[in-house]
C-alpha cells in the first residue's frame, strides 16, 4: 500500500497525531528554560628554556592534552572554581554541563560551560581555566620534568544566543514525529487487515 493511499485512508489519524505532536513540542519548547554556552580556549606550551622548543616537546604536550581535558572536569578543580566565583552550584551538578575539546594537531584546549545564566557560564569557564593553570603549577614542583604553561588565549564571554532548540523548532520536530508515528501505525494495521483478508480468501477457496 502506497504512502499516499495510507494518508488518504487514515487522514484523520495523521492530522490528529501531527497536531498533537506539534502542540507537545511547542509546549516543551516554551517550558524548557533557555541555556547559554561559553567557551574559553587555553594554550598549553612547554616551559621556556635556553634552547628552542623541539618536536619532542610538542609531542609531550599533545600526549598530555587528554589528561588536561579530564582535569578540567575533576571534582577538586570544579569545587575551587565554584568557591572563587561564588556561584550557587555543586561539582556534581556542574560536571555534566562541561565539555572539553582538543583540536587535532594542536595544543589548544577548549572548555565549554553551559548554564541557564549566561554570565555564570562565562565566569565558570574562565575560572576553570584559571584553576587549571594553577593546579598544574602546583603539581610542577613534584614533577618538574612535565611542567607546562597554560595560557588563556580566548577568554569566555557572556553569550546572548541560547543553545535551546526553541518552541517553533520543537513544534516542527514534534509534528514530524507525530506524522511518522501515525503513518507507521496505519501501515501496520493495513498490512494486518490485508493479510487476514488473503488468508480468509485462501480458506474459502479451499
């Protein structure tokens, strides 16, 4: 059975599910509070020395980048950032709202914080970068051979653009889901009915 025929036969169900999906998506978009993301970029470099930076130094830094990315979401560092900024949250709540990214072939570390308060997101991102540099410097006395310098090249700024999908987009997604669910249901029912009809005709013919 073609899609056009199914839609014609079950138009009432298709319209109902499409409208219901759109209404649900719109309501979800309206009720979901907006969220804002701010990103700070940190450059990790070897310590200055009398000799020039070698390729081996760069490779060591790149090998340590995943460690820095994990450290940026560690409980100890997040608790320090929260304490300094004074923002009312906890490390457990903040950790899932943090994402890190290391561009391939670079020694940059991007730390993104998402929060319902755009100002809080920027403050937390910048403070995490600051605490990350301090944390590494504190550990440098124990392991001077891997001492690295962390420099903020692009501080996080207050974002004015919400990362939320928006009510209209949510309504469109909901409408699409409702439409395909209705079509799938109608297609399944029509197939079952036609199968039963064929089986009945076969039994009667015998």
